[in-house]
């Protein structure tokens, strides 16, 4: 069985840069995780990502963070 991270690892420079920048620039708040988009975008561009690609990938990451936070708020408490 393959390692999940290796199976889903970013396959492009932009993907790797956006993942590294997004995980570095994520901050914990009272509402959950948030992504400092200007800093993450600048970091991804410094790591070699094209601006539009980094923006799209970081936006998808931010939307995933928001969806996960919303799912945690709507799930009923466990037994």
C-alpha cells in the first residue's frame, strides 16, 4: 500500500509551491484555519510558481479549509 502523501503529492512546480506556501501561511483562528492569501501567493511565486496558477491553487486550498470548517460546525457531536 502506497503512502497517501506520496500518492497525492503535487506533480508540478506550481502545485508543490502552492502546497508549501499554503501550509506555511495557514493560521489558526477562533473560527478555524485561515490562509493569508497575499503572503501565500508571494511565497509561492518566490518558490517558482506562475502567478495565475498559484492563485488558483491557493484559492482551492482556502475553499477546502472553509469547507472543512463548515463541515465540523454542522456535524452532530459524537456519542
